[in-house]
C-alpha cells in the first residue's frame, strides 16, 4: 500500500507542473491575441481616417461607414469602430500635436 501512495506523489506533481505550464501558455497566447487585435483596430482606424481625408471631410462633420464612423474635430479624427472602440488620431498634415 505504501508503494501505491509513494507513486501517486510524482504523478500529482507532474500533473500540477503540466497544468501550470499549460495555463502560462494560454495566458501568453491571450496576450498576443489582444496585442494583435489592438494593432488591427489601429490600422483599421488609420484606413478609415485616410478614406475620410480623401473624401474631403469638413470640420465637425461625421462620415459614416457600415457600423463605423469618422468624426473630424479640427486637427484630430475620432474613429468609432464596429467593436465600439474609439480611437483618436492626429491629422497626418498636422503632426505638431
């Protein structure tokens, strides 16, 4: 009987180490996914801002896209994305601010 109990300890230890390593790997991938989503949102906001500039958006005007919008506020553009995130970008022609 003592032999069975003695063999159980390394198995439980191995499972604990394996579970911890798996959890850390999941956290790492989740962080990378969040980073990629943030980068994707920023790139999408830049594209929408550039489309608004190409269409000569005026000050305090709002340009709507499919569940997205760009609002021009003088030197800044406020972009609201489909996922609800709002990103404010400077005008590419006014880089001093």
